[in-house]
C-alpha cells in the first residue's frame, strides 16, 4: 500500500511539473514596449507578444485592459489609460517589463522635451549609437517630458530592425514617452507599420496605411505631428485637419513636426518643393512658431520665414528673435549613424512667453555632448483670441475632388514656377548627373 501511494505521488508530481513546464513555456514573451501621450490625462501603451495573451498594463498598481491584433507574425497589443493626474510621474508594468512616464502638466508650467532626427538603423550597432545619443540627451536634460524621433526610425522597417530598435532603446523608453513621426522608410509600402507599433491619437485618412498624423498638448505648446508620405507631400484632408486642429487650440506656442522638411538649403527635390507649396502658406496662416524636420540627415535652421516667395533661404545664426513675423524651420540633424554633420540632439524648453532651443553634438568616442547651436524666441505681444472659424471637411472621400484639383495645380506650379522660371530644373539635372 505504501509502495502504491509512493507511485501515485510520484506520478502526480511528474504530471504537475509537466503542466507547470507547459504553462511556463506558453508564458508570453513581451517585447517592443513603448508609451505615448494620448490626450489630456491619458497615456497610450503598445507592445508585442509572441503568443496570444491578455492585453493588460498595470499603472501604479491598477490594471487596465486593451486590445490585440495579429500583425507581421506576432500579436500587437494596444491600451489607453485615462483619468491620470497632470504633471505626475507614474510607474507601469507590462509582463516583466517596467517603466515610468510623466503626464503633461498643463498650461502655465515650464516644460522641455528632446528631439532627434532619423535613427534609421540596419544593424544593432546603429541602434546602440542612437540609444547612447538619447541617453546623453536625458542626462543633459533629466526633466524632459518626452522625446521625439523625426521619422525613419529604421531603414527597411523589417521585424528584425524593429526588434533591434526596441531592444537597444529599451532603457530610454522605460523612462520616457516616445512621440514618433512617420518617415518615408517607415510608411511608403510599409502598410500600417506605425499604426501597429505605437498607440497614438491618430486621425483617419485613406492614406493612413503609409503613416499617421496626430496632435497633442504639452505645457503651453500645441504640437501637431504630420505624415509627409500623404500624396508624397501632404493631402487635402490632412491639411484641413491641421487647420481645424490649430485654430481650436488656445496654446501660446504652435509647433509642427514633419519628416520631410519644408525648407532645406539649396533644395531641389520635387516632393520637398511640393510640400513647401502645400504647407508653407498654411504655416503662415496659422502662425506656426517652429517646424522641426528630419529626412535630410543634415543640421540647418532658417530665419523666421513668411510668404514663401523664394525657393531657397540662407542659413541663420541669429540667437534671439523677439515677436518674429514668420516660422523658424529647423532640421536638428540625425540621431543615428548616417549624417554628414555628426550625431545631434536638441532640447526645446518652453517657459511662458519664452521658447529656448538648444542643440548638442554627441561624441561617441567619449560618450559626451557639447553645445552646437541655440536660439531663443520671445513673445511680448498678447496672445490673440481664438476666432470663430468654419470647420473644414476632413473626410477623405469628401476632400478627394479638392485633393485632385490642388495636387494638379500644385505640381504644375512647382514645375513651371520653381523648375522652369525659378531655375531649379538646371540644378536638379546637375544633382542627378
């Protein structure tokens, strides 16, 4: 009897161990964890698992459930946590991954954030360099509330590259929100990649398979993030959305983030010239203070520009602008390995009527950063009141006729005004050959 009991107990232990091993084997492996601002008092979370699992995130000990979808060979999870207090630091946990984030403090509170150009890596060392750049940025500016990458986060948008990006950037993402901009390497023929990598308050459009566009508040700034893959420059529904969005905001500062630049010194690319024709007058109309762009892997900035009457501009080195009439366009270099001006990051600090921009050059040999460029914008005039304006249509089908008309007129204008009469055609041919 004792022998039989021992046999039964042994079998039970074996079965129990087998079941435990099977359960452990099916425990989902969590990867690509990232958090984003989603709206007032709301935070977005996105992550992947190798097997189907509950979409659960825990914030300060309270659990929230999201949704999941099969994408590119794995399960992509998305969750939005709302009801959060302004300006508070929270901790979160997803699977065995932990991190922190700080919510938008709201109007009237000084804030700062970090921005860098294309990380655009293909190998682990490339993404490791980008992680070092942003770690140096947060070391220099530990109170930064988030960081932004101005498009082309990877080179080919493959699963392998995205895995390396998130593995190397895990330490940075664990302490800050990441606000991404869609680049051409992230969106063109990469069908819904960013939509399935980040949880963002994106706007609907028939072209959102090639990228996302959205807006959010941070302190006294309203920031719109655009998708310049839209109709290869920007579409009518997105332009109308931008106008509606900015007109409805009472923020003191208005900032745009784009991948393709509106202005670039000696630029001849037709998509950039067309983007300038489409977006430049809108920046004038809306009173945009600052446009931050990537794409060219160069460092440059303009003086305040308005009316967009020329196809070129001279680089600006002035350091103080008081009540400038026009928009300052900046490309803060690349936060990666591809760039003729060296790895660079920038910090934008907003305190009431003052915006301070500081760029730093990163030295990978010494793992240090040194000042590269800076300027200050001061506003002394009172903030204009929000005017009651008609809301423009943003439905992609309703705006399609206007889009077809505007793109035809815009491309014809680029060809005849900029290329033929403006002399850019000769420069374009010289660049090609």
